[in-house]
């Protein structure tokens, strides 16, 4: 499981939503406050429910992600990084290495030096199959770019 934050909100979560596979296995679960209940860049299903206030507090923007490392990397690229394909021959949405190359080109082209450096390091880690470290670096970078 990978943990990440998609907001920099200081509030505790009041709501949760999740997505499951057809076999019922949890894909991810997201916790948000009232203000961030419907995050514009997060394709949350319509199963938002209010948390029990007597339960343990969860910070707004916390995500428990149960997908594989490559799937989480692709989620970052397709989500908050909003990177399309930048090659003459389109890169498949499942090609994490090609999508990371595109993300690096995008960040370099748009002069996002911090993001370009992070993507270069994520690429190095992913190629070494150090998925936990790659996903952790993306999560840290996402949190720095997240809305307040």
C-alpha cells in the first residue's frame, strides 16, 4: 500500500470515498474535509460518505493507494501532473517508462525545474524497480504542488 496526500489542507477529513476492483478489492481510499469534498483534479466516484466523528481523525487529502507501483506512477502522470503524450508516435497509457519520458519533457519545456528533477529521479528509481521509493518521491512532490 502507498500513502500520499493530495491536499495541503490542515483540516481533518469529514468524508471518505473509495474505488474498488470488480472483485471487491480496494484500489484506493481518499479522505477529505468539507471544502475539498470534490477535488477538481480527482475523479472520485459518487460514493462519498460522511465519516463517523467518533472514529480516529484522518487528515484531509490522505490517500491509501493499493495499486502497483507502475499504476500509481501512471495515476500521478495522468492526474495532478496532467501530462499528455509528447512524441510523434503516441505512448500507450500503460507505458510507464514512456509516460515518464513525456512527463520529463513536459516539465522541462514548461520550465518546472523541481518537477523535472523529481521526474528524472523517479525514472531512475522505477527503472531499478524501486517502486516504493519512486512512489514516495512522487507523493512528496505532489504534496508540495497540492492545493491548500
